[in-house]
């Protein structure tokens, strides 16, 4: 058949990435994606196959490039926060948080304790939501289709809470420099507590369907083993690193937003395979519930936004009565605030690993450079390593277990 | 041979074929509804009351859809493949008795098309033809995904056909005949499922693989091979593949009901033979629901494990079932069959779980 012959342009520029046999035409080159049901967006994988065995897997990214980093340089600091949601669309609150942490570090802005606690609650809810999407799609890739819809049922509860807080289900930008956009509504406490009450039983439901299912074990055990050394060498963070036996979690190692007050564990595993990563993420959801419970119980009353008028716009009510407030409001929303010159790096533990933002200020109201250290981008690098020697069928499990969000990779 | 008999055959054939086609249309709806209910959704409910017109809407859409043939595809085989797949599915039920003899307008009619004395053989023979359609479709499409799907399905079907054929031998031995009518009549006092618990299990697993249903839907494997062998097909040609798959689901459920679950026999069927087809339909629907339920619950088994499972687990079990059935029939002690086969099954499960644990404990892929 004609298409099985390797044509010149198919290997154009990539001939050094594939093996000798591929150039001779002895192995099959297969394009998986960017339009493929299991590549979680627009990831393109060029596969070199011997039968169904993967000899080489070459990820090709950039199909979802949005230029957000560059665009943020054209916006004032506070307005650019809106763009951070669009990076990793499953961890929107976390993106806001790390960006705001960087600004707060740059200008040394205080954050009231109530805002800190609420930030933790929102970020942990977001972590659960993100893990639910991961679990659902991971199970769906292995064709356990019902789990997907069960996961989205619970994710809906979380999205409702986020909507309640920020007025938008996914991209609310409710975390702003100096605290939160505004205080949570009175029903927030009750709704989150309802979620805390129902969710443990739901986790058990997913585990009933998967954890001891022989077919699921078959598809995940001993698949995609990533040794501890390799994981560290490749700069892997997040659940993948922890499933390889390294108890590294920025919430414990470098606590931010008051994580040091909460009692929780970092689940780790030593099997380093897809199943271990599944177990780690399932346990992380339970730990997140613990954190939310504690944060909710100890959440103090008070302001949710810093009182530093040079950086934080005044409340609406003040504008009508205070000339100064009006001037601040006008200045902040037209010109924006001017941080001191300098560069900072802030990082948080996103559901996928270390999410960092590097912010450089040149003394103007707009950032000189914003660089994101996104976990998906770094973690995706190990996919070829994991995939080598496995079957095409395992590859979809591996894409699922790496848990990439293409918006996060390409940004 | 009178012309009346020929007319009777033609009418019966048409009834079976149109029954299957309607059954196919409503099976898709049934599957979507049942899956939706299991997955806390509602399912199609827009077209007509309770979504009952959804199959019509689907059919209209597929008929008017543009049919694309890839430029480098082998055109003749590309067009032929869906036809080869769908025809065996349509004719497979010709030997199946749908009921006893009914009296209509003073004449007696038997509720089956033909009573072939090698009915079971006919079923196995016809069932294996459709694999050609799938392999050829995969090959003719000139698409690597389709090719992989086609190769997978040929390997899968050939492996599972053996276990399927062997599981038929149980009822044949118990009846002493290959005619489907005889098999049903023998089950009047007691269904064969009692004597053949292992046979039913082997048959059911092999059937799921034979009709490409989850967890053995390897050739399609949406998440891996996009759509497997019918990736390049669109419009009515795609619908034919779809039709073949669903009609085969109905057919194998009907065969399972006939071979192991007493066919059309159930309460009051003696007195009112017209109840026969209704009981058969009820059994078929129950078995179909089983298939849908499995699809909603289980992940897909991996291709190489599927082959290992077929050859190392299912095939020996099917052989054991044949052996113990023959033993029971020769000794005249039928109660021995379920006891011995269940022991064989437990031993096999124990051995498999041991080997699995060892495989996972070994630090190799």
C-alpha cells in the first residue's frame, strides 16, 4: 500500500528522531492527533510502531499556542490576572493564586487571614475538580465510560461553588492581588459542607468501579514505570513524582497561603507505575477534603482584601464619600499600580505539579516579562520515555496518567 | 414443492429480516437509553415521545450524508466490505425457531423459517463470514488506524470462534441433534443453562468478542484507534457496519436464548403457542441488557491480553466443558456436568490469579 511507504516530506526535519528502520520503511509511522479522541486536546504524537508496539513516540506541541505570556506584558498587573485562568483551564483558581502570590511578593502586599483561608478552600476544591476530570478521562481512555459521567456529576457541584464565589463556573478570576475579589456569599459555607459530606461516598463509588477491577489493574499495573531517579532528572513534579516515591509537595516544602496550619498528608507510592499514580491522586482528593474541612472550620471573620490603597482598589461604597478613594479607584483602573523594579518567582502545588510564575518588573505599570513554569509542559517530556516498548493501547493510558492540559503546555 | 410453500418462505424471510432491521433501530435507542440511565443521564428524548423517533432521525441523517471514498482506497473492496459484513448478520437467524406450531385460518404454520438438521453448524459457518468484511474494510480503506483495527479483529475473531464453537457442543451432546428445533424441544422440562453453567459462561464471553462488544471492542477501540476498521466509512456504508454489529448482538442473544435458556419455552406456552415469540423476545431483551450493562461498567481489555485470555483461559475451559458434558452423557448422570465444570472453572480462576500476581510482582513489563 502506498501510504505505508515513507515519503520524503513525512520525515522532513525529524529523521534524526526516529530509528533506522523507520527511514528504511520497516516500521510504521503513525500520526496520533492532534485530532484524536484520546490526546486530551490537541497533542500530536508521531508514533513509530512495530506492529502495535511503540518504538518511538515524539510529542509535537504548539497547536494550542495562545501567546498568553506575551499578551500579559501588554496589560496592567491586575488586568493580566484574567488571562491566567486561560492557561490551565482545569486549575483556574490555582493559576490566579500563583500569579497573585508573585505580585504580592513583588510589592510586599499583605493578605488578610480570611482571604488566605478562602484561597486555600477554593484551590483545594479546584484540585479535586481537576483530579475528577483526570480520573474521568483516564477511565474513559480505558473505556470505562460510566466513571467519566460520575466524575463530572461531582465536578458540577464544585463548579457551582466556584460560580457562587466568582460568578463564573470555570474562569472567575476571584483571586486578586491582595486577597479575593469580594467576600463569599453567606450560602458558601453550607454548600461546601454539603460537598464535604457527600464526596467521600462518591470517591468510594469510583474506587469500587476501578481500584480492584481486574481489567483496570491489567491496564495500569506495571505500565509506564518511571523510576525515582528518572523522575527527578526530568524535573517531574506533582502526583507523578510522588507516585515514584518522592514526597515532594510545595504545600509542605514551601508552604504558602497558610498551608502550614493545616494537618494533611502527602500520599506517596513506590510502584512508580500508572496504577500507583492512580492511587496517589485518589488519596490526594481525600487529603484535599481534609484541608477544606479544617480551613472551613478555622476560617476567621474579617476583610478579604488588603487595605493597602496604593495597590488594591477601594470598596465601591467608599468611592461616593471619599475623594481619595475615587482618585485611587481611577488611578488603579486606568494606569494600574507601579511595583518596584525587580524579579520574583512564586510557585504553588497545582494538581499537576509545581506551577511557577516568574515576574519581572521594570518599574512600569505593566510586567516586563511573565514566564510560566507549567507542570504539564515539563511532565509531558517523559511521555516518550514512558511509552517506549508499550502497546498503542497503553499509550492512551499513559497520556491519561501524565495528566496534561494542552492549554498549560502551549500557553 | 408448492407455490404456497415458497410464498410462506418468502413471507417468513421478510418478517425475520424486517424484524431484525427494526430491532436494530430500536436496539440503538435502547442502548442509548439504558447507558444514559446507568450514567445518570436522560438519553435521547427530543425526537418523538420518549425519543422513540430517534432511530428514524438517525437513519434519515445517515442516508443523506455524503459518502466519501478515500482517493487511494481500493474502491470495489471498500464498497463490498460493509455488504459482506451485514449479509451474514441478516441471514444468521434463518434456522432459529421462534415458536411452536400455530393455527391460523384453519391452517397450521410453524414459527420457524427452516428446520435445518445441521442448524448449529450453519450458525457457526455464517457467523464467521463477517470477519472478512471487517478485515477487508480495514485493508481497503488505506488508513493505518483502520488497518490496525482490521488486523486486530481478524486475530480476535479467529481465536474466539474456537471457544464459541466448542461451547455449542454442550447442547448438541445433550440433545443428540444439531437441529435448533430439537435443541429447544429437549429443553422443555429443564433449560440447558442448568447442565451447562460453564458452557453459558464461555459462550457469553466468546460472543462478546465475536460481536465486538465491550470489553472486547478491540477492532473499534474508539480511544485508541479512533474508530478502527470503519474510520474511513461514512453515510450509509458506515450505517451498514453499525447495523451488522447490532443485528449480530440480537442474533447471538437469540441464539444464546435458544441454546441455553429454553428458547421460546416458558409459562403457558403449551396452551398458547403465540406466546413463544414473545417469551423469546423477552429473553433476548434481557440478554441484550446484559451486554449493555457490561459495556457501561467494564474497561477495555488490552489486545495482547485478550488473545492470551482467549487461548489460555477460555479455550481450555471450553474443552473441559465438552469433556465433562460427554462424560456426563455417557454415564447417564447429567448432574455430574455442572458439578465437574464448576470445579474446572474454579481451578482455572485460581491458576490465573496466581499467575497474574506473579506477573505483577515481577519487576518487568
